[in-house]
């Protein structure tokens, strides 16, 4: 199928069925499974998930983010100075600066939203780097296409069932979905699986650092989003040199490790 956003050949070499782990055959109308089912390509975006099968919180959040996608970026720009004490761009650049990404790396970003980190990830990866961004919300991916890195390959999928072979990427970055996933432990295990040995695995979300002051701001943020108080999932097996940093003025955390 001819699209304005062609899917590169290396992508097809790395993709696999997110449900069974089996090989997929790419044809003009999508990615075919051996049982006859097909994952479609919509607007040049491989849709490697069947959204109608999502259960629990995944289905609810997917509907929420599809509806909220056109407003998400504006909300961040308006609220960041107040909630984080700095502009959204400054906060996002600092997070990306914490990632030990080598220029030219092949990076999978899970849950890009509207492309929040794209500009800063591209700065780190350089023009030769490869950025693949996978989100469960198709509407968020449409926003990514409008506002994000024009060279990014966008994928519709579920972070807990990644449609990629083991070791397919040099690095993985995720921010903002850990508190939402039905099964965060499964997502983190998937993050480790798709990175090559020696590669970088990094994730984070909202969550107060221990020295964040108790007070009005903390109470207000928690009322707006109870996710701030969610227990963090344990670091998955298979990582070494793991470091956790406070980000977003102590209202968020970022974990960075290297795959064994
Ligand atoms: C709070 S937003 C974070 C967006 C962006 N990373 C940021 O920090 O601004 C959460 C994102 O996670 C996505 N998401 C939720 N559940 C997901 C899942 N199971 N797999 C992949 N993405 C998911 C949502 O669609 C949304 O884009």
C-alpha cells in the first residue's frame, strides 16, 4: 500500500504478533497472522492491537485519551509553570537529558502522547537515530503526526504486549503510563525484552520524591490525580546499573537501567 508515511523495511524485520509472539506477514492491506486475522495499517500507522479486546482500565483510558488528545498539549503548556514551577519544554528537555542515549541509536518510545518528548529525543538521537513511538490511543498518534518529529515511525499498540521481537531496539523510553497500565509489571518486563543486551531501559511517571513538601500543592495535585500516590512497580529482572531520579520538580520520577 502506498502511503505518505512509508513503513521502513527494518520495521518489518522487527515486528511480531503482540498476542502470540509469532511472525507476521506484511501484505498491502496490513500484517497477517497465520490464523487468518489481520492487523490493519491506518493512515500509514500499523495498528498492531485489537482495541475492542482491551479490558479493565486499558479500555477506559484508551477512550479517555482518544477524546482528550486534541487538548493534551495545551493543558501541559498552561499547567506546567504552575504545577512544575517551569515551562513544559524545560521540564521535558531535562527528562530527555537524563537518558544516556548514543547518537544514532534505535529508540522505542512507549506512550508518546501527542509527541511530548519528540523534539528532545531527536536532539539526543541526532538525524541518523531511529525513533519509533507506540501509543494505545490512535488519536494521540494523530496528534504526534501533526506536532511531533516528522521522521518518527508511529505504531498503534499496547505497551503491555509490544509487537516487536526480543532485542529489537538499542533503547526504550516511557513516561506517563505506568500509573495507568492494567499490569505495570508486565509492561516493564516487555520494555526489557525488546531492548538488546547492553541497551538502555528507562521509564517514569508522576510520583512525589521523598523530600517533596507536604502542603497545599501536594494535596491539590493528589486530588487532581491520585496516581501521584500509586506505589511504584518494582524494577524488573534483567537490568543492571539502575538509577532512579526525581524529575518535574520532585513530582515525578525517572528510572534508568541497562539491560544485562
Ligand atoms: C499521561 S499521557 C503521557 C504522554 C507523554 N508521554 C507525556 O509524558 O506527556 C499517557 C499516555 O499513555 C498512553 N497509554 C495508556 N495506556 C497505554 C498502553 N496500554 N499502551 C501504550 N500507551 C498507553 C495514552 O494513550 C497516553 O498517550
